[in-house]
């Protein structure tokens, strides 16, 4: 069977992605967590005010904020382009 996985250092991101990650890596992870918590609180407030559609809309922001926070953390720890010389950790 053929192995189609990409080896570390085999593919690289473009300059646009690298530039975006360089800027967004400066954002603390607590910002994304705070945004998720604020979305939960906002959703609860809308639900208490009997605005169900708004509560669902704002409540759906929680997962994207947390995913962006995870991506941000991964970029900070590993970078977007791992090279062959860098240590690769497996979990």
C-alpha cells in the first residue's frame, strides 16, 4: 500500500499564511477563551430575555472561538511549517 502522508518539511505554506500567522501568534490565548466565555454569557442573557434566535446565533460562536484558540496555540508551539531538523512530537 502506498503511503500518501506528507513528511515534515516536504510541503510549505505560502507567504500570505505565514504573514497572517505571524500577526495572529501575537494574540494571547486568553483572548480566544475570553471570547468563548463572553459568547456563552451573551447566549444565556439572550435566552433569559426570551430572544431564542439570538441566543442560538451567539451560542454557536463558542466552538469557532475555541478552535481558533487551539490553532493559535499550535502555531505558537510548532509553527505552521515544521522542517526536517525540528523535533516532531507525537501524542
